[in-house]
């Protein structure tokens, strides 16, 4: 695939989706983005137009991403697809989340199968597809790891739901959807390459200041003095959202990258470590006090090849933590 080809970015108005579009545009590609309605996509289109020039971003509406044929029109003529959109209701009922999430993935894959112009497909998976976030548990994660724990527990009856059941359902939905991706690859043997990008917690600047969502909101809460909600967030690994987006671009740009689970995991963090860095880079701002010992993410993972892929595109490796957090704060106006 060469520059000036069009890439379809689903969920282009989301935290990750907006950056995926931004990085494809920076790399020379044009972008067709999907949102639930045309109106919902106009704000991000304006931001991208102002940054990259008018005429390179198109918004199309896909009201229900889980129905058959939902993306038939959207994929026409595109050379690559970055499927970032997800069903993020945080419903505790697995039947309302997992089947439509899987259906959304298989639906767009089937649409791509009918469109000969598609040369590459990149699925935005998640660390949650490999394991549940837990503190102080030693384990090793690699490309063969799957979050079987959440897959099993997501379908328990309501009487057995645990605290944070919505995260269990989310983890199961990401694992099942990515499994469906690879099953499709093995059974249908498509004419396009397939890769998955699995980021852990995405930090970094927001492109839509008036709509801070997803993990971008975690840092915003800390800046605003709201630390209590963060006490329920288990320590994990972090990655700059811009690097997550660049990994999508690399998966499309380089034809030899095929069939890979690409991990966007830089280093472990907990919220007291984040607060320490925030106080250092904004010494004049009042941040919350440390929270009770949140523990550490003791997961081991080798991301050497993933960082090499990033450096192949970017010229350097992972964005440093303080640089990532500083960019976040600047985007909030701090």
C-alpha cells in the first residue's frame, strides 16, 4: 500500500480512533471515518481538516456496527481498514455486549471480503483480550495468551456477578471478538493481511477537548482532584495513544507485517506513580494525595519486536512517560 490511498477508520471520533486517523493522515493516507451519525463526526473532521488540510477526511454514518452488511458501503474503494469502533456500554449483561461486539467484527470482515480493493485489515484489540488486570500477580503474557478467566465469568448468572462485572464483560468481549478475527482469517483465507493491535492503558493528548472519554478521562480526573474513581483501576501497563495509532499505520504500511498480535505495552504503572510524575511536570498545580497502596502490575511481556516495528515507522521507540503525560495535560489546558 502506498500513500494517498484511503484508509477506513471506524469509530473515528473516539480517543483512539481520532489518533489513528491523525497518524494515517500524517503518513500521507486519506481517511474515511465512520461514526454513528454524520453529525457526530463533524467535530473530529474539523480538527483533522485544520491540521492536515481540507479534502482528505470523509465522514460516513454506520448507525449499527453489529448488523450484517453494516460496512458494505463504507469499505468500497478503500485500501485498508482500521477497525477501532467498539460497543462500550459497560453493561454487566454479557448477552448485550459480547454477541454484538463479535458480530461487529465479523460483519466488517465479511464486507472487506467482498471488496477486492482492501489490502490490509487492522483490528484494535486490547490488553484485556489477553488477561484481566490484577495487582501483585506474577504471570507471563505472549501472543498465545487469552483472557479465559473473563470469558468464563462474564456469563455467570446475575446472582453471581462480582464487583466490576462490567470490566469482566468488557474483557470477554475483546477476547471473543479477537478470537473471531483469527478464526475468520483461518477459515476464509482473505485476500488482505490481518493484524491486531493490543494496547494497554492509553494515555496521551485528546484531540477533542470538549469530549474527554475512555482512559483519557483518568488523567483529567486526577487534574481535577477526583482521585476516588481511580482507586478502582488496577495497575496495568501504559502506552502513548499516538504510539498505539502509529502501530496501526505500520501494520498497514508494511506488507510483511501479517498475522501479528502487536502489543502496545511500555511499562507498568500505578496511580501513585502517575501522580508523582504529574506533580513533577506541573509543580504549581494541586493534585490529589496518594491513594492507599495500589500494588504493582507484575506481568512479564517481551515487546522488543513491537518497539522495533514502531521504530521502523517513527524512527524512535516508545514515547517517554513524562512526555506522554505532559502532552495529556496540555491538551486539557493545564
